[in-house]
C-alpha cells in the first residue's frame, strides 16, 4: 500500500514537472527565437539556418529552467495534497513525515542526474551543433540586406555599397574585397543584379572597373561584365566555439593540463578550433564554466528539502498562507544564489571551497531542522 501511495505522489509530481517545464520552455524559446531572428538574418543566413539554430537552443533553456521547475513542482504538489487533505493518506497508513521527506530527496537525485546529463553532455553538444550551422552555411540572404546609400559589411572581407536598388537590380556599385592583409581589390560597376545558379548566389556586375592592390602596388582594368560568387563568402558571425559550446572532457583537459587542443574531428581550420590558453583570465573562464556544469546541479536536493518545509505545518496552522510564501521565497533565493555563485568561481580550487560547501551545509542544517520540527509537532 505504501508503495502505491508513494508511486501516486511521485507520478503527480512528475506529470506536473514535465507539463510545466515543457510549457515554460516553449514560451522562453519563442521569446528568444525573436531575438535570434534578428541575430541570424542580419548576418545574411536563411530562415532554415535560423530555425535549426533556435531548435538546438531548447536543451539549454530546459536545463536552465530545470531546478526552478522541479522546486515548483514539489511545492505545488505538497500544497495540493495539504489543501485537499490527501496528506492524511500518508499518516493513516503509518507513513511518517520524515519518510516522505526522504522519498522526495531520493526523487531529487533522479532530477540531479538528468541535470548532469544536460549540463555535461547534451547542452554543450547542442550549442556546438547550433554554431556549426552558422559555420557551414552560406550567405543566402545578402541580397535582402543590401540597402541604398549604406555600406554593408555583414560578409567577412567584403564591403558592398550601392546608390540605388530596385528589387534585384543595383546601380553605381562599389565593392571592396579584402583578400589578405596586403592584397585587396576595389570594384566599381554602373549596374548589377543578383542571379542564382546551381544553388549558388552570384552578383553580376556590368560596365565597370577593377582596381587590384597588391603589397602597395596597383593595377586596374575595365570590364563589360563580371561576376562575384557570394556563396563562397561567410558572415562575420563568431565561428570559433565559445567555452559554453566546448565538450566537458576537452575543458577538463585544458584546465588541468593547459594543452592547446584543436578540434580536428570537425574538419575545421585551426583558426576555427577551440584553443586552450594558459592565461589566468582564460583559466578563470574555464573554471566558471566547469563549476557551473558540475556543482550547480547539487542545489537540486537542497531545493527538494526546501519544498519539504511545507510538511512542518498544516493548513490549519496559524499563518500557513504566509508560511507558504516564505518557503517559496526561500526556494527562489537559493536558486538565485546558485546562479550568482558561479560568477565567483576561480581557477584556484581552494578559493572555491566556501562556495562549494554552501549547498552541502544548507542541506544538512535544513534536514536536521525539519527532523527537529517533526519531533516538536509530535510532542
């Protein structure tokens, strides 16, 4: 009978957690997607790239919301049981309150491991995959970004200016193509238009002049028609992996060994691969990211215990409404502390000990406080 009671309780909590987490994740995703739309399309990428980029941000959003949604699920389920007198089912079947608290704590460890899976594996992998769409995509939407009397430098090493634009036709075009630090060319054309051939975008230029600059020496020639393959250019969007996008194993190697690592598996050039630096500031950034992934999930059992504080009072107790608010406020405060504390991690492990002990110390203190409250209520 006890197993059935616990199963029903955990089933309700899990259902609420899944439904609420999915709903809130989608809402946050839609809000972020609007911001990503400007970020991706302003760099000339297609809506397909935009959609894929935003889809792969879902694991990060869910992982960010997981601690709060878990606490919220425990909080609301216990309130529901108390308000509907369902907690009496536990007590009349010989289940004491500390046993229920222990079950909630054990349940929190399942969420802890899920959080670890997302933090250590899935989120970095999905973020790197999202970045790969930007790295490997062409500038598909450049024709839509070009505006009259405005220099467009969205494309890396390419600047385009036009006096007038009528649909896909341009007039009085100036283009600077920076081939290297010492080599570039400037193109002027009276007219131009966009064309597509074999899925590549071309800018066809008519009646103009090309000025080649090579190590300070210049030469020029006129042309009746020439073309620029826009598909071979890439945007200025950051293509090198950010620390948040690097897999955990590689960060650990960088942190402890300080070795330079090149991501050859992705077939990227050296300048697009993650590089490990031996500077203090870089080590601090890696430390913050690693500690965030490894130690931040440890707050989940503490949040489960905070939600269990509701069991120390009944709905008939004086000031129960205020007590619910205080418990909820405490949970939100602890989540905020877990977020803020990540900013203070450094490369020196000894300096992090106090921060790392916070969830463990509060967990033990709160657990013994709850046990004491249960004994006092019995007396």
